[in-house]
């Protein structure tokens, strides 16, 4: 799950902060802004969460951090991906996606990606 992905991205050279599961959108954004992150990864372990993506995107914009990349993954069907990207996710990874796919995406999209 989320802990495995966090560790995999660390192993790929990224600085990863993992604040635990079940954070509110406000908590996620507060942490992201305080830590000046390049990206926020959201877990979809609880099914469709388009509301989470849209709320995080709106709060990031409100805090002047609209350049923060939002991505997610987990228990989601291919049919739900357009809904989630429409809600603010730049990328959505299925549960079986290799961590290398996420790392490649982040290297392409982020200013200070792991090398």
C-alpha cells in the first residue's frame, strides 16, 4: 500500500514524507505547503475519492501552491481514472502499477525529482 510506495520512492532517490493515512485535505495541504513539496501522492485504498483530489487541488491553489503535482493510486478501476484526473490528479496508478512507473512520472513532472 502507501507505505510500500513511500519506501519504493525513497529507494528510487526521492525525499518522501509520509504523514499517515486518513489525513484531511486541510492537513495534507498544510503539510505540503510547510514542507515545500514538489508533489502530493494520495492513496485510493478506500475506493473512489474524487472529492479528495478536488479538495486538495483547491486548497493548494488557495495557498498559492498550484504548482504542486497531485498524483494517486491504489484500489481504483480504469473507468474511474478520468473522473480522478478531472478532479485534479495529474496521474492515477492502478494497484499493480510498478513503483518505477511512479518514479518516472515524478522525474518528468517535478522540479527537484529524485536522481
